[in-house]
């Protein structure tokens, strides 16, 4: 029987080898439901999805059994998010899973990185073929214009990248793999019921409150948002701060007019430019409506001001208002 590196597969459960490990157990979903040990992976899978939708996954990988259950919980989680048939859930889940793997990759040795790239059929060194670059950067350009092809050096069909850009591109390749559909035919009803509950909770969380600017409870604003507003008023707000502020207040339920009023605090405020950009974020000028970044993402921007005990700024506001 093939030996599996459970610790590696638990850190990177999107690998094809992790799928092989799950197959090697030779258990159906119905058998997993009644298994004296592996049945725990169902509740862990549900929790994994809920944690991801709240912005962070923190699986227990302390020992061999925990690693086994974590690998199985990933497989269960993939089934659950696909059962929802909600692309917003699938996308958010995939993004947070990819971010979780990215945090492991930052401290990973070279041979594992190369193994993962081979598994994903990637060739990332000092350059990448332009069609592959466009595939990987489609989502990245939304938050940072440096990824736009017009801002890159292209030579003989290859886009030049530096060493610091390899991991972000690898993270995006992981996200795209996790977003790939899975076969949900013949799934037991118990899993369908769990997915319905996940969909219901997610829809309730994302439902706009439809408030007016004068109804905003300033005391309930998260510390990070208060800090970004201070940067806005001083004229020093970064691109990430402007993006987060816009998506936060739109997600809170303000319309574009209301958020324009907030952005008017900027010393060099341009209503025409601001209104256009906010219309883009709100989905009025395109097919995509952008969501406010999670706490984990805001931390990666270096904009977190305090440990608030939540995983998303909107969760903080709704808890404190």
C-alpha cells in the first residue's frame, strides 16, 4: 500500500495525492457517516466551510489522526460548497482555503514548492507564458494594478516576474483549482441539508441592511475602518484602504450616493472619479459586485488595528451595533 505524507497533505489538501489518499480509504459517504472515527470529518467539513466564509481556516494538524480528519474535512467541505450551487460561496471558500495554504507556503522548503507547482502544472520562475499569466492574474488585478499586463515586461510571449511574485501567483492557481466543480450526484440527503443551512446563513450575513448615512453607528465601526477613515481624511489612504472602505460601506447597505459622501472627506475629492469607481465596486458598471475583504486579508495589507475576535469587518459592525 502506498505511504502518504499526511502532514503535507493536510497542509495542502488540494493536491491530487490528497484525493488519492481519500480514495485509498475505500469508503463511501454513507460509510463515513457511520464510521466510528471518520464520521467526525463531516462536522469538521461543515465547520471548515463556515470558518472559511467568516474569513479564516485553522485546522488542527497536531497528530496523524487530526491530519487524516483534516484531509477528509476538506473533501467534505468541497462537496458542501458545491451542493449550495452558489458561486459566491464557492469563490469565498476557495479564496480562504488558498490563503490558508499560502501561509504554509511562505515557510515551505523549495522541493515542496516545486512539487506543488508540478501538481498544478505550473512553470513559475522568472517568467511565465502570457496566457497562463492572464489566467492567474484575472482576479489579482482587481486589488492591485501592478498585475495588469500593460504594466509588465513581455518578451517573446513570456511575462517577466520577480521572486516575490511567485507565491501570490501560486496562491491564485490553488484558488482556481479549489473552484473547480466536483461531482455531487448521488450525495446523501444529510449533506444536502447541511449545505442548505450554510446557504441560508451565508445569505443572511450578506443581506444588505439598506441604511442611510445618518443611520451609521460610528461606535460600531471596526478599529481598522476607523483607521482607514482617518487616512482618508488626511489624504493618505492607500489603494487597499480605499477599496476596503468602499466595499465595507456598500456591504453595510449604503448606496453609492451615501458612500460618495463618505469619500468626500478626502482633501482631493473628485466626485466624478469616486462615483465611477464605486459604481464599479457595486457591480453597476460590470458583472461583478465586490465584497469587503476579510480580517485575514486586511491583516495581510498591514491595516489591522486590533484583535477584535471576529473574522470580518461587517461581522464586527453587526455584532456591536
